[in-house]
C-alpha cells in the first residue's frame, strides 16, 4: 500500500517528523520510505543522556559510534539541498559537572571548527536554518571561531541558534540574509556587540539569553521587531536603539545606565534590579507594560515612565526589601496617577503588599486613573481579613468602572479566612464579576472559580 503512494507524498509524510532518529526508523518500513528519507530537507540530531552514559561506561563505550561521526555520516547521506540543520546534546546533559568528567574529551564539542569544517561547506549553499547546542563541560574552555566559518559559507542563512559555547567574532563576515539570531548561555568575545551589529544588519528577531563577556553592549538594528535580552552579568550600560522594535523583554541586574530608544515599542517586559539611570527616548506608544523591579527603584522608575500615557495594561511586581518601600507610601492611587489610561492592572504579591500597607497609612485619593480601570488581577497574602477587605472596598468604591476582579490567595492562607474574604466581597459588590484562585511561589497559579 505504501509503495503505491507518489514519491513526493512519501517525502511529505517523512518530513512531518521532527527527529532524524524517527526518519531513520522509517527506512526499515518500505523501499519507498527508505528513498524518501534521504530527500528530507532537514536534519535534527540530539545526543541523549543514555547515549552519553553508554559512551563513558567501560563495558559499553567500545560499542558506541562517536556522535560526531554519526552526524557527519547523516549529512553526507542526505540530499545536498538540506535547508535546516540542528544538532546538540540533551538538556539533561546540562547537569553534568566538571567533577563528573575526568578527561579532556572533545567528542561532544560541537562548535569545534575542525568538526564543522568537515560537513558544513557541502550543504551551506542551501542552508537557511542552523542550530547547535553544545556540551558546556567540553566547550566552555575552548574558544570557537565557528561564527566566522558559518558567516563565510552560509550565504542564504536566515536563522542561527547557538547555545552553550565560547564564541569568537574574529573573521565574522557580513550576513545580510540573517533575520533570526539566538545566542543562549554563550561567552561572546564582543564586549559592546559592535561586530554583531555590523555583520547582522537585517535582524528582525534577536534573543540574547545569559550572554557573558559584555561590558557596554549596544543594540542598534534598524529592522528589529522582537527582542529578548536576559543579561547574565552586571554591565556598565545597556543601550538599545531599534526604531521598528515592537516586543521587548529585558531582564538585567544593576546596570549603571539603561538607554532605550524604540518609537514603535508596544509590548515591554522589564525586570530590573537597581540602576543609576533609565532613559526612555521616543517610547510613547507602549500599550502593555510588565514591570518586575526592586522595591527601592519604584518611585524612581515611574518617573521614567511619566510620558507613557498610552499604557493600557500594566503588570507590576516588586522584589527585595518591602519595608523600605512602605515608608514611601506608594499607593494604588499614586500608581494609577502615573498611568492614567490603564484599563487592566495586574499586581504581584510584592506590589499588593506595598499598596495595601500604603492604604492602611493614608487611604486612597480620587484620580482620573481610578476612574479608568476596568479589570484588576491580584496575588495576595491575607494577614488580616478586615484590613484587606477595607482596601478592596475602597478601590471598588473609587473605581466606578471596575467590574472584573480576579484574586489569587496564597495557598498557605487558612481556608476559613480565604472563604470569609470571598463571601464578603461577593455580598458587598454583587455588580463585580469575581474570579478566585490560589498561588504559591514556584507553582503555577490555580483557578478555582471562573467568575461565571
């Protein structure tokens, strides 16, 4: 039956698989699938933990073909029109420590120039996507010039992903076709990202996760629309200039200066632990803002966003020493005064704690922002039910359009206390659509009531 299908359809069937190992198994099913397997335009090979352990065990290591050899043979046996190649080690191998490795092996050093040079030139002309996830124990102390080889041979590459490696930018060539770049847990010899900016000018998506070696990095891409940047060390400054940037996720610790110029920015997720200065230039179109900040930065931070009156949705949480922030009496009325056009507000446990304590000291003031909010989501710990109920009541009394409230109560709060708060809220404000849930640190939120 399988042999009666057209060859093009067999290729399409095999191409829908996601693992080259599964493709290889198809070769034993029929002659048609065997032939089709060599026409698949992608290659995805991962060294599993079990394979790694067998290659190290004295009783089995002589039976295991080296991973690099297996991969090279697969490349040479595949069609010359491969357009996507992915190789790497299982994520579980990330837990292998230097103490577990007694030799200086390089059998899983996958960004090794000699290894890549063996097979990459033969498929580089058609390659559009290339991903390599190295074995950190073997790669972290070996400096690789793989980027220069990739850039000099893969002239049609549109997507590049490199994980767990030490990368040099020596000899890096211009890659005008590259649109997507991901560097994850990489040591990069480009302190200010000048070579990355110069050689990848047409990037539209950029992901820098845990990239070390940066001191005063700058992102300057004219076509960039999406960026995720998680800074692993404490750089002197971060400068981002991206006129087309729409979605930006930035997480950093103690930079002295952050400068952001992004006139098209709409969705901004900022996690920041202390900074001496935050400059926002031409960022007046933010619609959805997510902030996770150290408490001591709160008042300072909101002065930086004073021109972002376009924000409609705000998610806020505070981390660090809350008592020092409490003294500033920063309430929900002050918050909504900074963002007067918010219709949806989500408060994390740290933010709710500060807002409730501020209310207990001085109550709430009327304001334009209080009249605009329509939806409230909050994670809270109920220490004293009457105080929490008074705070919620005051917010609802002053927020006349607020009709949708979702409260997630900490899992450790006594069920009798939580039930009393829920019952009181429902009876006092029947006009509100109430939704209830449970939260706990490190665990996904659980919704108990959908508000219907």
